[in-house]
């Protein structure tokens, strides 16, 4: 395998996660932490080397995106200070030939499709390696300490301490854009979008399965996402911390991305982000496959994937829904920002049978648009005009694409004026788009890349390239019966009063029968006690400055626009209004 020598490790305008956290802001916190108490997180390669120096055999395992050559260089320098000279054994030597790996993963990459493949549920990390080569690495012993390093180090049949290097999904993508990392089993970096498709459908699937198998064997967990430094903690302390985390409110670390249609709301209202960017299109508030959680001890921060929480304690998080969803958290929240930006593409999402047959997913992309904020003339595109037929719509789309002519999309699709706190329902197969000047809180089932763009205003992406359309796939899923007067009556939620007291009011914003989740909203003057009924709840403060959430483990505060999970194991929690005026809190939960 060739050694990567990139110009830079990451390509992004976004700040790198600091080692230490400054004082929490009074408003939205981009680094929400879960405090563990002092003395549990450590900083630097020197401290890790000191902790490992006495062991004769060490296995340094990790996730795709970790630069193990740099880990080796920095740990070698740190071991030298300890008077230790280890023998390093590169596990990459035991990989199957690249031509064999390419053949192995080809069925999951979707051929020439630029976006979609098929989830590689059938593959395991062992499939990428030659077992006899792993066995030979085990025989390659030395008199002094031996360190097996690289993805697959835990597969070498030796007894030794296991060190796992974790990295956040956003940093993996920033590194791939710089050409600084490779896909699992690849000899060189590829185009970032091609790499992302392989990450999504193969690498992350295979390595998450491997992480789950290793979760109880990890002796040292290392956050390896930073360019120069690491933080780490001992495996037993980490596993013990999870028991408390999953009985208290959980907020993941959000991350933010510019986009072709992106706006200015996030940039103008969330402190601490890089401001020298053209826009922010997305905030990944809770997209479990991509978000991590931040642990904090004496100010030091360590991030690990939310997947690790699910692997250790998915039953405590999901309660009675764990048997249905297992390690897949079923609900996501994210922001779509088009303030002073552009319209989203006109699009739809696949039906359950389609996404399973074509992409191997277990649940599909069922969305709603909750309007967190908007300008006076903002609109949402939703459903067809009366009488639109598949043949007419397809011909118009294809003509626009072929002749590069703008399409008067309102001839085909209805628009509705946006109002703060509206909830638009977008079950699979529904034609839709957010217009400009909205801040959409997208409440959805977890899958998040299965968007069939059918019309995109002849727009280029931020690199100046045409954005790919999926007219054929869209046509295979569109429900043309969602048209005319049915749209307003069936696809815009009508708040229904469930219960009212002098201190609070509970409203039901009923979702479509095709949605796997439902939505409630609290109008809160003082406080309300809520039971989980053995299910996870996902909440966001959508009006007001601040609330407190009180559980048996203590009190956590959340600011406007922050999203958090109440695990099923919390059982009972109290929402307290810390704002001067009444607040609104949205709650989503599995039906």
C-alpha cells in the first residue's frame, strides 16, 4: 500500500475540535459536553505512551480516517522519552490484494451511480484480510514490546492491550476532501464524493459492526480527530460513564456545512462558527450515523460516535423500540437554512419497499418540515397541482434538463406560505421543496441521503459542477394522488389539544400514517412532568430562550434551537421554563 503524503490533513473552513472547552455560551452551544468528573480524560501522546510503556504487546486499532502512520510517528517519539523502543508491525500488510477487495465491494457501490450504492450488511472486516497473513504477523514477534497498528489490528491472533482510535464522521470527510485518507482497503485517495459513497455503503457499515464486536475489549479509547493532539481515557472508565449518560438527557455534537442553496440564519445566530464561509446549508443536529457525543473531564473533551452508545446501551436508549430498530436510532433532527439563500431542489424520497430492495436499508426517509423561523414571503413546495400526470411531469423535467431551460415549477407543484411553527408532512413519494427564507427543523426517520432530486433550478454546486438529478428514481416513487385539495387537508398538520392545565398545554401535531414517528408540542408557562413510557423522546426548544430538564441524575439546561434525546431509561423527566415568557418544546417519538 502506498503512503499518503498530503499537502494538508483536512480541507474545510470549520474549526477543529479544541482539546479543552471554554466556558459554555449563554445561548446555543456548538460543543455540548457530558461531564464525567475529574481525572478521567487525559491529553497527549506522552501520557498515552506512559500508560502503555509497561505492556509487551499492544494492538492499535481504529476507524477509517485515522492516519496510523502519524500515530506511529508521534507515539514513537513519546515512547523514546520513556526509554521504550517498540517493534511496529503494520497490519495493512495482511490485507487482500486491492483487486480482490475491489471485487468484494463492487456489488455495494452502485456502479456508475454518483450517489447511491447498497448497504454492505453481509460484509465483515475479516473479509478484507488474508487469515494466513494475519497469522504470520502474530508469529513476527520481537524481544521488546510489539505494537500491531492499523485497521484490523485486533484481528491478529495475539494477546495484548487494545487501543482504539476514534474519529468523528465530519473530520473523516474533511480529510477525504484534502486527499489525506483512503477508503478501507484502498491504495490511494479518490474523488471525495466517490469516497463518501464508499464510506457510507461499505466502510462505515463494516467498521461499525467491528466496533460493536470490540466494545467490551477496548482498554484505551482515543479521540484521534485532531491534527496534532489526542485525548484518551481508559476503557473501563469509559464503559462505566455510558451507564450514567444513557439515563440522562443526551445532546450530540452538531456540525455544520455550506451548500449550494445555503442561507445566513445559522451564520448570524449561532456563536463560535467560522464566519468566513459563503453560507451554512445544514446543521446536523441529530443524525446518529454522523454525530458523536462529547465527554468532558476537567475541561478536556473526548468525542466518540453515538453508535458506541447504541452498541453498549441501545436497549436503555430505545426501550421497547430496541427490538424493532436494534442499533439504529430511528429519528433525526437537522436544520435546513435557506435564509437569504436559495430554494432546495424539488425532490422526493423512496417508499419502504423501494429503499429496501434497491439500497438495503431497513427503514426509509420519512420527513416533516417544522418551520422554526421564516421571512414574510417564504414558501414551502408540497404536492402536485390538480390533474398533473406522470407523463406530463416527466416530459417537462427531462426537457428542462436536456435543453438547460428553467421550468415554471409552480405549474406542477403547489406552494404554501410558511409560518413559524407550521409542520408540513412529507411521507415517502411526496414531491416537495423548501423555498428560500426558511429555517426548517427537519424531523425525519434516520436515513438521510436518499433524496431523489428531480429539478434543481439549473444550479451548480459550490465547486461549479452540475448537481446530479434522479428523475427516473423519483418517478418510480412519486405519489401523484397527493394533489389538489388533498395536500392542504392531509399534508399540513393541524394542532390538536391533548391536555391543558394552568401551567402547560400539550398539542398533538399528527404526522402522516406512513410516518414511523409522531410529534407533540408543549406550550409551557412553568413546568411539566413527562414520562417516557419506555421510549426515547427527541426534543427541541423551538420558542423561548432556555429550559431546564430535571431527571433523577440532576438538571441539564438547553437553549433555543438545541436538540436533545431523553433515553427511555430516564423514565420520568421535568421540563422547566427558564425564560421570561412561555416557551414551545417539540417532542418526536416512535409511534
